């Protein structure tokens, strides 16, 4: 008796015999479906590409900061408020993006994100008032970043990877760094050639053009996940039939992860949004500053993978403490750079701070998806990501405000260092984060 073929679109990471194909009654072989491993790899690459576009274009704002300030005569806090709105909108949209993902799947979420990204960037080219940029870049691009970012990507990866989830997440989340490496210096070159308005025209048009290949992907197969993953169930030992957002919000792990995201983002984005302007202020040429910061994107995926590997080797708390220690060393190098500008200190800052910039993200998402796994995982993970959005908004806005008040960068650097210390505390205080 012949074996019945597997249901269409339900590929798996499992035995090869599930995808060995079938034959018609006349003996002619039917086309083989893609193997589960190849489909999982394709899913990871699609997530990486969308994350690259979303986060990379958001972070390109660092090279628009000085041109916008010079064109309109705005204070630093005013210009930085555009970026603050962007990261705040991205974080606040997290649970809604997660809910949309849980209800209608990845195709709608990613299409909405890319459409908003292209529209927001294109409209920014016509901006003449601060609120124009706060809506086009702040709101539209911010929500787009959420639709193309960690919440949908982490959830979709969780349907295809199990033992290798942390590694897969590290690779995909590294798109943030690769985006900095590639898009930031290219955007600076674009601004030098066609001006900041022309650069926004080009970036928006490219994003909108990518909608065509996006819609042609086999999203039904991607959304189905691997049959080898089995049915999602609540975390072991919780005694809960099914997680809901309200139940998750009563759990210490939810608020521990929320706090980690909040304080980490506060620290990182207090520095990130002004780092190119800071380097220019202490004597580096704009293209040198953009390229140096862009180079951190090459190190970010390496840092993510190393920290993920150390998680299994020396334990989560030890690997997390090491990553935060390196971030603090990088912040110290940045402070010294302001007083003793030279290439060696700049390299030390880029290696330590830039290399650890997103290293905690894969661990946090893995913890969240394992503790709160189930049909509402994306919604819960999206709510946790509100912490990242609030922290990034506070850090970037407070950093700009501190600079305007004092005319110095030292208070900004001190604020970032204090926030790093606060981000470490949940890994000592919350039981689920100590394991």
C-alpha cells in the first residue's frame, strides 16, 4: 500500500523521506517539494532581508541628523525627536503587529511594513516642518520597522527552528548590524551627491519597488512551519492551559524581559543616534564618521553569534554579564575619544560597543518564545518589545536634551553607562533569567 503524500505546504525539519516525492500510476515522478532544511533556510534569509531593509533604513537617520539640523536650524533635541518618535512607534506597535501576525500571518504584516517604509521615506523628501518628519519618519517608518523586525521574524523562526533557534535568531537579528554597515555609509554618499531630499526619494522608491518580489514568495508554506516542531504548548511547569497576554503580564519573566529591553535600549540609543554627529564634532570628516560607525555592522553579527555560543558554554548569566561589560568598556572608550581623539580609541569603541550592540536580542527573544510559547506568542513578544521602544525613545530623546542643556556629550555618555548597569539587574533578580 503506497504512502499518502504529506499535506501541501507543511514542510518540516525532519527525516528526508517525508520529502522524497511521489510517483503517478504510470511511474512518472512528480516534482519534489523543497526539503524542510532548505525551506527553513529560505525563511531565515527572507527574515534577514526584511530586517536588513527595515532596521538599516531606520538607522540611516544618523546621517540625516546634521543635514536636517543645518537646513532648518533646529536644536539637536528637536531633530532627535524624529528618531525618538520612530523607535517609540516601533516599540508601541509591537503587540499590534504580533496580534496581526497571530491572526492573519506573515504576508500581511511584511507587506504592510514594506509599504509603510517606502511611503514614509518618500514623503520625508517633501518635509518642511518638524511634524512632517515626525509623521513620515517617526510614525510611518517606526511602525514599518515593527512590521519588518524582531517580533514577526522571531515568531516565524520559532516555527522552523528548535535546537538551533538561538543561532538562527542571532543570524537574522544581525541584519540590524549589516544594515548599519551597508546602508549608513551608502546613504551618506547619496546625500553628498543628491542632497538629503534626493536621498529620501531614492530610499523610498527602492523600498516600494521591493513590494513586487515580496508578494510572490510562498507565504502559505512559510507560515505553516515545520511539522517536526510539533504542536505549540505552554512552557513546562507553568500549569497553564494556554498563555494569554494578561496571564503573561502577571509573570515575573514578562516584566524582567521588559526591563532588560527598556534599559538596554535606553543605553544603546542614547549613543547611537548621536554617534556620527559626535565623531564629526571631535574632528572626523562626515564620511569617515559614517564609515567608522557603519563598520560596527560587520562586528554586530559576530558579537551576536559569539554571545549565543557562550550561552551554551558558560551559561546565560555569565555570557550576558560579559556582553554588558564589553558595552561599558566601549562607552568608556567613547568618553576617552572625546578627550584624546585617535584611530585606536575609535577602533576600540567600535569593536566593544558596536560588536555588543544587539548581542542580547537573540537571547531575550529565545527566552520569551520558550517561556510564553503558544498561539499568542507573537502578541506577548510584541508587548515585551514595548520596553525596547520606550527605552530607545527615552534614550535618544534624553541624549539630545542633555546635549542641548550642557553643550557637552559627557552627560550623555554617563547616562548611557548608568542605563547599562540597570539593564543587568534583572538577570540577578528574576529566576527565569538566572537559568
